[in-house]
């Protein structure tokens, strides 16, 4: 019976140990899964950081610049945009200035042409006036000579001179005797010839002075015309320089517009890349948040399982202590059973000896009884 009880207790303890071992193995598997999950989550985070750094490095290699240089390029692009805007605002002013300079140059050219035409007209008029004055002077001298040599009727003559620069005419009036007075050719011939010579000399001096005045005026007008021509040439040179500067400014503006278009395209690509990276970062952040939540849940489960493990470990220790006590009692029972078995054997041996003795005694008694009978 003791052996049966001991076997029953051992079977019950084995049945109790099996779920405990199973739960302990499950807890160990859960802890291994948690550690592996943590390691995988850390590896995922490291891989994400590495991928992000590689993408950023790739973008930097594509841009071939550091973040500071990229910021400097952005500032240069903003300054270039502002410069393009200022140049675009100044272009109408340049056009207005160029149109005004062209109009002034045209006015100066027209004024020079008008002055040249006026000078040519005045020169032609002066040459004609000089020829007409000489002819008139010659005709006056001939008329006076005819009067001096003796004509019956003498009147008043008016001798017009050449026109000067102011348009005034010099007139000479000759007064003679009336028609009723007798004409004394011998008495009046010498004073009239002297007066005519004097008048001719005065007219020659007047013509010479007027010619000198006209020559001075012509030289002044020529110098003015040359100055105007030089001024027009200088204005033409300045106009050419302004046109050249305008063309350079237009070319620079077109170049800056091309650079601005390239910068805008680069900014568009960078913006698209930033949007893609921000989407990836949001996805990674969402994944990390989910992983953190799962890790938190797993940590809670792990803490609860740890508490259960502590409880189960306490139970296992209690059961082990009970098992050890039962094993000790079982060993005691085995010893007692062995002792009892030995005692039983000794008793059986003694009983068998006593039985044999008793049987011998009975036989002896029977023999004695038989003998007595």
C-alpha cells in the first residue's frame, strides 16, 4: 500500500510538473521573442537611420555640396531673383533714357542740318549780293561819268550799296544843281571826281569790312558746326555704348533668367525629394510609433508574465520542498518497510522454528500419548 501511495504521489507530482515546465518554457520563449523583437526593432531603426543618412548623403552627392553650401546657393538664388527683378524694373528706365537720347541726337542732327542749310543759303545770298553790288556800283560809276562828260539834264541819283549782315542798305545821295542853273563842266568836274573816288573808296572799305564780318561769322558758324558735329559724334558714341550696355544687360538678364529657371527646376526636384523624404519619415515615424506601442504592450505582457513566473517559481520551490520532504519520508518509509520486512523474515524464521519445535513437540506428545494409550 505504501508503494502504491508513493507511485500515486509521484504520478500526481509529474502531472503537476508538466504544466509548470510548459509554462516556464513558454515564458522563456516569450522572453526570447521579446529580446529578438527588440533587437529587430533596433536593427530596423538603425537601418532606417542608415537609409535616411544614405539618401541625404546621396542628395548631397547629387547636389555636390554641403548643407552650408546649399544654404549659400539658396541665398545666391534669392539675391539673383531680386537682382533680376530690379533689372526688370530698370529696363523701362533704360529704354526711356535711350529713346530720350535718340530723340535729342535726332534733334541735334536736324538742328545741325538746319544750321548748315542756313549757312549755305546765306553764303549763296552773300555771293549773289556781292556780285549785284559790284554791278550796281559799276552802273553808278558809269552814270556819273556820263553826267560829268556832259548831259543836258542832271537829276538826283540814289546809289544803293550791298546788304550787310544785319540787312541794312547803305545809300548815297548825290545832289546837283537845278535844271535852270547853267552846268559848268570845268568848275565842277574835279570835286565830283574826287567825291566819286572817295565814295568808291568808302564803298570798297565797306565791302571789305562786311566781307571780313561775314568771314568771321562763317568761321564762327563752322566752329559751331564742328562742335555740334563732335557733340553729335560723342552722342552717337554714347548711344552706341548705351546700346551695347543695353544688349549686355539683356544678355545678362537672359542668362540670369536661364539660371533662375535652372534653380527653380532644382528647387522643384529638391522639393519633390523633400516631400518624398518627409513621406518616408512620416511612414517610418508611424511604424516606430506602432513598434513602440507593440513594445509597450509586449513589455506589459512581459511584466505580467514575469509576475506569473515569480508566482510559478514560488510554487515550484514549494512543490520541490514538498517533493523533497515526500522523498525524505519515502526513504524513511522504505527503510521502515525494509526493517519491517527483515523483522517479518526474522519472525517468520522464528515462527517456523517454533512451529517445527511445536510440531516436534506435538509429535513427541502424540508418540507419548500413543505410547501411553
